[in-house]
């Protein structure tokens, strides 16, 4: 119960911080002159608040999917049972808790994963997705494609998976902690290497995978995100033995 309350608190803090900042892409923000006048809190225009940021992409979900490589476009794949969707709301802010309750009442299972701007991840079947999309406070409901799951740190400038991905440790985030054993089983079935996290009480798992293995694993609805894992070297109390983990 305490862990659940802590996760919910962290989600609300992240949401609050996200809503106080403008959702311009980082490249655009960097171009703003250092001496430009600011009131301290940037106000986003309506157009900027309509954009989604996922997998290094910035797009309007109500206007269709962005330009993505064919290998990461999983929109044409059949969806049987419950699957991951991005649910973007017309407004979120102070009504976050109440709106999440209404989404849950429509059948959506929600995670604490916030997507800028005004969006959350939901696990739903097709019928539930249609009900959620019909709610008056929902702006868009779109499938959570492979291109959105894979972080920019694992992609080339053109959006393809990096050719050297087999040499890069990957941090896989699962839908819940309870889902990690199933994802772990998929990794092992694919022939991937488990680097860290198999026995931890988190929903993260560090792995080493080839490009083909990444493309198969990312299709699982239990996989929320794949990003570059950062190794950390730790020494024991005597300083004689060093181990590497991925946080």
C-alpha cells in the first residue's frame, strides 16, 4: 500500500512538472535566445498542448501517426485481447484523479506512465478503447506503436533502430512488476541475454538483444519502454571486488 501511494505521488509530481513546461521539442527550446524575456513559467499555446512526445517523436495523435520506419510501424498488426493505447485528454491538470477514475470505469487499466502532453498509457481491448474514445473529455485514442516504445537513444537520426544495438545494454520497462517474469521468459525464448534486474522488485530489466530480437520483444503489450541502460560499477565494502549493474 505504501509503495502504491509513493508511485501515485511521484506520478502527480511528474505530471505537475510537465504541465508547467511548454511541450516544444528540445531542439526548438535550445534555439531560444538566452536573453529572451520570460515570466518564469512558460505558457503553452493550444497547438503545442496538442502534441505527443514519445520515442523521440513529436506529433498530434488526432491528426494521424507521424512518419516512422516501416519496421517500427505496428499499426497494421492484429490486436487480440487487451493492448496498449495512448489516451490523450483535452485537459488534465487538477482533474487528473477524477478523470483517471472515469477512464477506469470505462474499462481502461492505467499505468503511472505520463506522456507529454495530457496523455496516459492504458491497457484496453478494442471495445473498451471505443468507449474511452467516446468520453467527452478524451481528445484522442491511438495504439501505442513500437516506434513510440523505443527511445531515441536506441535509434539513428532517421528513426531506425541503431545498427549497433546488439552492443548496447537495453533497459526494458514492463507494464507492472508482476509482468516482468513473462517478459523475462520472452527475452530468454528469443535467445537474448539478461544483464540485470531479473530478481529485483521493479518493473525494469536490463538485457542485451539483437535488432531482430528487439523487433519481436517490442511487440509485447507488456513492454512499455525500451531505452539505453547505463551501467554502474560498484565496489564492495573492502574495495576488492567490483560488480556492474544497471540501476
